């Protein structure tokens, strides 16, 4: 049986901020060797984001 690799990572893009100073949250989804990045349409103050999690 073939195993499948799947992961979802949430991240902020440092170069993309909204006018109010918040950053948009992006998701990177990987399935085997395929990768897609998309926006979650949510934003957060970068000071409240824990990048190490």
C-alpha cells in the first residue's frame, strides 16, 4: 500500500501588510509532491503571531 504525505502550514508573509498594520494569514498545503499556497482571508497583528509553533 502506498503511503501519502500530507501537511498544512500557516504562515505570514512579511512583505504583505494591510493598511491597518495587520498581516494576512496564508496556508501552504502539501499532498505528496504537490504544493499549493492560498490565503485564509484572515489577518492578525504580527506581534500576536507565534512563528515557532
